[in-house]
């Protein structure tokens, strides 16, 4: 019996997809990304999330995971934290190529184009693994059909945690097919709030003092032309939301498009 058996120890529950891990990349002690096969029938909109679990119990634990890959990708990608005693991530962080991952069948979420009114610039504000849904959005051609400029921001505590985002933006811009629709429309702003030169640079601070717009040489937030999506910790969602609302932005939903949207599914 091999120590690491790819065979699920428990039967696959009815009504869920059982997919195979194709790639695992560890970024730091607390962050990793993985890719799984994509069921042929599975459709989703960029920015949506699904419930992910492992076949390691009779009643598997599921957690909401944003799909980080674009809709045209043959596989599905996810970006995850590792929690030492997290009911799912303590096991998920150990997955290897060939292992089985469970996925519920219905994707959902609010970080989608359908929930935003048309606009000129799209701001994607994230902290930590909150960048995951935007990894999908920035690789979706529709994003560049709908917007003239896309500004992705990620804030993490340390510099090393920004590696996934940096690599994502670099490879997307360098990709022959993606670069055609991305052109020079995509701007990435990364800051580490407890590390190096960007110490203290929370996105909320940079919006308030205007440094974000100065550094990127772009106009300040304007609800007439700008749309925004926010994904991060509960505290970050609240504070960023308040800043946007103070500037005249209104929250949207799938059935009522607005000028900004927030994903609250990951808050535990
Ligand atoms: P900071 O280092 O100043 O707390 P966390 O790991 O706590 O979720 O934090 C991830 C990133 O989000 C950190 O860079 C953190 O900055 C930042 N952050 C935490 N709370 C807020 C908030 N209320 N508004 C903006 N950024 C925040």
C-alpha cells in the first residue's frame, strides 16, 4: 500500500463531480494553487465560485472556492490558503497530482459582469486569496470588450504572498492569445502592508490619500465611468465598500446591476 494513495478512501457522494488534480503549486507556507480536470458539462461565469471538498469522509466538508481560471480553460484552477486546523484546508494543502477533488455542480457568485452596469474602467480590489476570482476575470476576453482599462489591486501582509498575482499578470500579458485582448489595458498594483517599501499601504489608505491614482497615473474614482469588484477579508470588504459608497457608488447584484459588487461567500 503506497503511503499516498490516489484512490478515494470513501465512495464518491451522489450528485457531485469527482475531478482529478493535474497540478499543485505551493507559493508560501500559507498559500498554494491547484488545478483539476474540468467536467465537460460544467459551465460558469468568470468570477463565480463553487463548493470544493475531498473524498476523505463519509460526509465531506465543503468550502466556497472562487474559480481562478477563465471560462475558456480546459481545466479549473483554484488559489487557497493553508490553515493548520482548517477542516478542509489542512487536508487540501496535501493534495498531489492524481488525487480526487469533489466539486458541487452549481457555480454562483456576485463578482460577475452581469451584476455591473456598463462602464469605462473596471477596478478589481483584492486582499490575499481574494485575488482568485479576478484571476478569472482578467483572463476573460469579455472584460476587455466591456472596459477600456482594468485595474487589479492586491494587498497582502508580506511580499512573498504577492507571487501568484505577479506571475498571473505577467504570464497573461505574455501569452500570445491573451495579450491580443489584454493589450495595454491591464494595470496591476501590488502592495505588502508589513514588508518593504509598501509597508502600511492598505488599499483603503491608498484610495483615501490618492496615492493609488498618483502612482498609476490614472484619474481618481468616478462612479460615472468606473465599476468595481471587491474580494477580501470581512474588514477589507466593509472598509472598501464604505469608501466607494461615500464616492457615490451603489452595490449591484445579479438581478439588479450596480456600480460595484462584493463577494461575501468566503467569510467564515
Ligand atoms: P494589514 O497588514 O495592515 O493588516 P489579513 O491576512 O489580515 O486578511 O490581511 C491581508 C491584507 O489585507 C493585509 O495586507 C492587511 O493589511 C489588509 N487588510 C486587513 N484589513 C483591512 C482593511 N480593513 N482594509 C484594507 N486592508 C485590510
